[in-house]
């Protein structure tokens, strides 16, 4: 019988440096038998680092680990597995060309040194049934949907004796239905005294599944609290250290005039095709329309053509087939420079590698797309006074926290780096804004700020193409929602006339006409 007075796992005084950066700062946490513990915090809070220490991937600089009251040293993932700890990473560790059962037993042998695939396959199938789903044990991993691949990772850990499952941002690649199925599996797992650690930054997930929540901020422990004794607003305040307004009104409910039946789309994409280096279609006959004064949200599981869609519109990739029209002019395969002059702005998903030059100053980054235009460029000479005035104006307007415009972009926090990108793109007075994962990695306050700017642009008559894997963001901001699946827009719906269930089914490629 379990002694619930002794935590399953205790981590005491855990500190971890990466060069001069303190990723974990004297953290104490405990994990209890039979619970789902959410470790909540913004990107960079130290959540994954802490759990990588528990899983033996990193060695702490100081601190101690206890399992069921006994101190242990975990020097490698193999030792963690031997001690009953399994981890499912954001990026799965499966071999796509191997079968489910081959992946599960990889590196294992029975007492005779021989692996009996059929025997293992039967055992794995039975385990899956106990957790409420079915698998085909001899099917290749590359043939499986992402949600099933994740379950294979979980089965792999359980088969090897895991009593504690660490799940690192597990819903990032799942549809809503797959997320619901995952949570059911995790709840079954803890019913027999096992434990789950859910690493996340999503408040709705915490409130949906966790028994208890531990909040980290800037590498430090903030507080642990029972889910039943807290609220999303309180957790948000713990995460960022200040009060946050979480309310964003669903914008289709107000502030939008009905579109005229004779209105022409500002942006029209017709049958756009693009293949990857292996000649697989990543945009497969994609067609969409976007109108002035609206936000069109593009929902989908990551890897279904979102990156290519944004890159083609920004002039960074060339379509192999199809036509793109903007303001009644064909702009198919125009260069990125030409797209800028067409009044198309692009907020990329990766601000550090695609949105900024980190070794340059804020002032210089704010000029990257307009340095050759008046008033910055006169008589063949860059007007420094004009560039300084521009930087100061945008720093004040967008509330960028910096002493001055000469601060290097690399020295800003992620949120303020994103503000520089957004400030530059909106200062170009665009007619179309392509916003690809515009709030990825930002704290809640910065997310709300970016959302407000996009809404203001929409109300000013701009068109916004919002490409995001965060369904809450899509539903809260979009007038219409299109679902991208394997490079196609399967369906476009008014936000007021659809649901997360319908969008989730479409994200999995299911024809909702037959399913709802």
C-alpha cells in the first residue's frame, strides 16, 4: 500500500547553469502518487530544464533528488527509466521506418537475449486496450497520425516500467480531439498510483486536467497550489508577476460591419502548388480569399503547409503552380522586396532567425524594410537623424523596454524582440498583415498586446492572415476560420457558425459533413 505522506519524487535545491545563465535557481518541488502535476510557466521559465534533470539528460550543479524518500542520483535517461521515470518529449524519439513494436522494444532484450516480436506485440496491444485505445503493433510509425505516435511514446515508457510520465508540452501537435483522448489516457494512468508531470504554458489545459499546479518564473519556484483552489487569472499573475487581463472578446461579435456581397477579395490565392525537396506536395492546390477589415485565421496541426503558405505570400518561396492576386494585381512569385512595396507585411514565427538581425541595434532592425525610402534615404545617403527619430517614435508607441534605439536586438527579452518586429511591420502602413505564430514564446501580457495590435489593424480596415496552431488565439481573434490540412484549405467558416469540435475534426482531415 502506498504511503501518501511521502512524495513519490522530491527535488530539493535544484540549480542549473548554462554558462552564465541560471536556468534553474534553487528549486524545490514534489510529485505525489496518483496525481497529475502541471508545471506551469512561460517559455524560458525553466520547466523543461528541471524535468530534463529528473530524466537524467542534464546534471544539476547543486541539489538533491529523492524517490519515495530515498536519495538517488540519476546520471542518464537509462538510469531514470530503471527508476520508473519516463519522458515524452515535444519531438518524438521514434524511428519512422520501424514498426510500433520495434520502436517499443528497441534496445531491450528478454532473459535469453532474444526478442519475441509477436509476444511483445500482443502485450503492447493489451496495454493499449487497458488505456482505452487500439493499435496495430506491426504498422510502421511513419504511417501513423501524430496523436497515435504520441501514444506509442507513452506505451514505450510504460512498457519499460514507468510509474512517472513526464509530458513536455504534449498538446502542441494535437487536434482538440487528440488532446481529449490524451487526457483520458493520462487520467487512467494515475488511477493506480502512478503520476504524471505535465509541462505546459496553457492555462486552459491546466484547469482541464491537473490536480495540482507548480508555477515557475525566470528559473525560480513561485508557488504550488491545488487546481481547485485557484483560477486562470491567479495562475497568470503567478506566471508573469503582475496582474493580467485574460479577457479578449470574440471579435466576430462586435466591431465588424457586414461585408458587401459585391466586395472583392483583397487577397486571392488560386490552386497554389509547392513541393518540398523530396517532391512531396506541401501546398496542394491551396485556394483562399481574404477581405479588407477582417482577420482570417488559419488553423491546423503544425507541419501541414503553414510555413510554406506564409513564405509564398512573403516572397520567400516560389509557387510551382497557381496564381496569387492582391488588389486586383497578380503578384505570383514576386520577390520579398516587391511584396513590401505592395504593402504586405510579414510577422514570421521565428523572430530571432527570420524577423531580426540580433547583432544589429533596435534602430537598425526597425529600418530593415524601409531604409531605402524617404525620409531615411536622401540623395544617396542614409539620414541618421531620421532613423533615430523613427526608432524613438516606435519605441515609445509600442512600449519597447530599452534605454535607447542603439540597444542590440539580442539583448532584449523575447516579448520586446517581438514588439520590434511588429512595430517595424505595422509602421510600413500595410494593407495586408501575414501574422505567422505571432505570439509564440511570449508571456501573457505580451500576447495580449500583440492581439490588441492585430485587432486595431483589422478595425482600421487592414486585412490580417493569422496563421496559428493555438486554437484559442484563432477563435478569439478571427472573423472567419480556414483549416489547413496537408497543404489544402479544407473549409472556411464564420467563427460564429463553427466550433472547436468541427475545427478539430477538420484539422485531422475528417469530412465534417459526415461527422457532425
